[in-house]
């Protein structure tokens, strides 16, 4: 059994049921971000699941210099704080350099280390020192057992509030593959395990100046991950993925979330009661 972490009123890990971490890839504007958060909250309340809202204020690792990155640190955190105040939902977002950490910690309940930065010692230590929950995304280039080194960097600060996320591993060029064994291996470290299903079906750089994706595989991969006994699912969600400014090809539509989530919770109950 993994450690139990509390983000707002949401309990993640331990013997608690599956949690959903969901929201748009990147903040496009305040109105749409708040609208999406409220719709996801309504869905979560209907199905009876803990929800953490996620969205990035800056996507610093986009394929092209012309790719949409978001509103930036100050404006983005202001929007996320509005979501937090108006919905009461715990908030997750990612930091990309040391200069962002202090400001992010004032708003976020969970600070995420992007997969590409999962070896960056100074960033891991700085985020650990905030006392916030730290969600470490396993790098696409890392073996699951290598994550223990990243965990050690956060633990060096005295912060044990750690989550670990699988988001696919590099498989040839412009492709990722999800090895479900990694969820089991990382779980043995004792921290809540998250499966990022939507990034796992991303095709990095697959559209030339942007990433492509295979949305049709989000559901089967989510089912497989839940069957291993994970603690949370991570889904990027957009009202109209075809019009999304970032990661539309691998994002779920809002309309698809509730039926798929009900299926995940049913499977989670089977696993936990077995």
C-alpha cells in the first residue's frame, strides 16, 4: 500500500479509491479554464471521485518556437488561483525553472516536475523545499527504477509528500510506449502512482512543428493502468480537442469523460476488493 497524501480535501494513495487529475494541457484564457474546471467538478461530484484540476501556465518544452505556450507565470497563476478560490479544487501545475518555484508554491497544491526535467537536481530540491506535494513525472528516457534517484533528491529536503507519474517511454522516433510493469515497480517505492494516459498516447513532434497523438488508445491504456492498482489517472481534457491550442490530438473531449470515468471507477473497485 502506498503513502496517503492530502491535496485540499482529496486523498491520494493508501487504501483510498482512484483519483482523477484532469484539465486542459495549457491555460488558453480564464473563461474557458474556469468553465472546464466547473464541468469537471460537476462530473466528479456525480460519479463520486476526488478531483485535482490541472493546467499549465507555460509549456516551455513545445516542439516549435511558434507553438502556443500559455499566458505565462504571473497571469497563469492568477487564473489558477481564481479556479481554486471559486471551485475549492486542489490545483496541479508544472514548473520549468528555479525562478518559478516560489510563486507557484503560493497557489499550487501539487507542483509537478516535467518529465524532461526529472533529473534536474536543483529544481527537484527547490520544489521539495516548498513543502508542497511533488509530482515527479518519470522521464521518457528513464527506467522505472531510476526514479528512486529523483525521489532521493526531494527526500533530501525532508519532504516526503511525493507522487510518481508514468507518461510513456521513447520507442523509436516520434513514438512512446507504456510499459505497465513500470507502474508496479515504482509503486514498490511506497508513493502514490499516477498514470498519465493522455501524454502516453502523444507522438512527440509527430506533426512536424507540433506533437501528434492517438486519442483512441487513452481508454484501453487507462483500463490497463487501473488494473495494476494505480492511485490516480491523469487526463488532459478540452471542450473541443480539435481546436485546442496544445496537445489536442491526445486530449479527451469533456463529453467523453463521465462514461469513461465510471468505467475506471468500476474497475478500480474490483481491483481494490480482490
